[in-house]
């Protein structure tokens, strides 16, 4: 039997997850993980987060939040190997080995580093590397180790991470050429969702715009947030255009084709914004009820999260240990 292909993605813990994250990243990745021909690996890139989070308590919380979020949204730990990056020491050994075949110039061109340099330039900073840690600079090498450690075939990522997967391929090719053909070349998979979910103010839902709807907000907060969604000034009984309505776009993401069609008719017939808000809220509240409950249960029981991550970590380490043995042999270590 042919080995299943591996799909792997890393999740950087970054604060309260919102509907935009759910629709744009979590849901497409989980859909992919469900395919029977794939072997999914999802991990929490906690040591990557260490480039920005420097407070122990916040750090631990973030890890729990991310794990609980993904499990609550449908990740099945029995089928999908879920683990914490920092529990797999093999990744860090591999990261060092890879850094020795990585040209520094390749890192100079990585976008996160370049952005800081550019910012320093614009601010007239004398030291263009001000505020750059080696962690930030070497971030793509660690990411390459994450990916290559499990011989990943597919890596679902957002647009901003495509460059990092390309860098990973470069690094893998160099290693294969310099030592031995150990690594497969991974492919990035852009999340299929091309439409972006709008936030409360109609712009893309994003933490930086402060316009998000948190996935696990309690009902009453959810209702208040939906009440804040920006609408136009069309009169209460006048026909409304669903295609330009933020409310409708949210509704569309969480409803069946029949429900969507029925709602469309209501807009055209002239539903009031107040009613549209109420109905969108009810639908969303119902849609999120199950995940919200599961999330709260998990967060109230961190030992259970730890246990899931521990089991996933053990599974992942088996694979990592075998691959690292090959890598060590290739570089000549006895
Ligand atoms: N850098 C990714 C992000 O910021 C997270 C990440 C770390 C990752 N390692 C990975 C994603 C490996 C895919 C594969 O979102």
C-alpha cells in the first residue's frame, strides 16, 4: 500500500480567534484534514511565537487557547496528530543542521525581516537591524524544520506564508544536493477561501482593524457585536442588496444553500436591518453554540488539553526520530 500523503500546518498562537480565522484558515484546513487519503499533522508553533511573546503565563495560555480552539472547531485528535512544536526536540536539531546549508542572503530576503529593516529605514534609524532578534531572522529556518521533519507533501497556509514554504523548498534542495536526497519538496496550499469575510465595519475582519467577532463570545456579546455591524441607510421596508451587505456575507458563511436563497429573497422584499441583524445573530449563535461549549469545557480542563498534546507529541516524535536518524547519517554523524 502506498504511504498516505502528509498535510501539515503550524498555527502561531496569536490572541483571541475570530470568525475570519475560522472561515479563512481553520475551516479550510480542517476540511483538508478530513480527506481519507491524507495524514494530517497540526501543531502549535509555540517557539515561533517566542519571537514576540516574552511572558511565560501569556505563552502557556496561548498554547491552550489554540489547541482548544482547533479541537472545538472540529479537529479530531484521534485522526489528526496535534502537538506542540516545543515538545519535539528533534525539530530544533534539524533546524540547526538546516541553518548550516541556508545562505544568509536567503534570510535577508524573507518578508518579516525585510519589513523591520524597511521600517527602521523609514524611521531614520542608524542601525537597520534594530529590534531584530536572531529568532526573528532565523524564523524561516525553523519553519523549514517544522515542515521537513515530517516529510510534508502539502502545507496549507495563508498568503503571507507562501514565501516561507518556498524558502523551505530551497533549503531542502540544498540539503539534498549537498548531502543526500532525504527530503521531499513540500507544496503550499492556499486556503481555498478567496473571498474574505468582512468585519463589523465592512473592512476585512482583522485584529488590526479591531472589527472582529470572536468565535467563542457568549451569546449576549455576540448579539451586541452583530448589532454593531455597519449597514446602509436604506429605509426599513425598502429592498436591500444582499451582495453588498456585511450581514448577509456573514449569514452566507454559516447557512445552507436553501437558507441563503430564502434570506436573499427577504433582502429583496425589504427586510428591516433590525430584523436582518436579529436573524443573522440567531443563526450565528446556533452555529457557534456547539464549538463554544466544547471550547469552554476544554479551557476549564487544561489537563485534558495537555493530555491530548502529549499523546500527539509522542506520535509525532516517533516519525521525527526516524527522519532525524536519516539526516544525522547523511551529515556523517555516527
Ligand atoms: N509561520 C506560520 C504563521 O505565522 C506558522 C508556522 C510555523 C507554520 N511553522 C509552520 C505554518 C509550518 C505551516 C507550516 O502563520
